[in-house]
């Protein structure tokens, strides 16, 4: 099936959330100070923004707690 525009938006938000989570995890696991503390905080901020956007999306579009209702099947 094809994803709707709304599904693509959610997919993007989830990918960005994972991206910022991984960056933050790498910073926390690294013994080398490859990222400044301010950049680490920026990762956390954007991760939290993505998480809130995901929650808002699901609240508005996923009334049945399932993304299947948002997927168009050919």
C-alpha cells in the first residue's frame, strides 16, 4: 500500500527522533569530548520536540491507537 501524506510526516518525525536519540546516546557513551555540552543539549531539545510532535500527531490522527487506519491500501 501507499503511505498517506500524514503517514510520511509521522515517519519523518520518528526518523528524526531516532536520529537525535542516537546522537545523544553516542555523546553519552563517548570518552572523547567530540561534541560540546551545548550541542548535546541541542540534540536533547530537538529529540524532545520530535517526541512531542509525534504525540500530537498520534492524538489527532490515530484515534484507534493504530497507524493502520491512516494507510491507504492499493
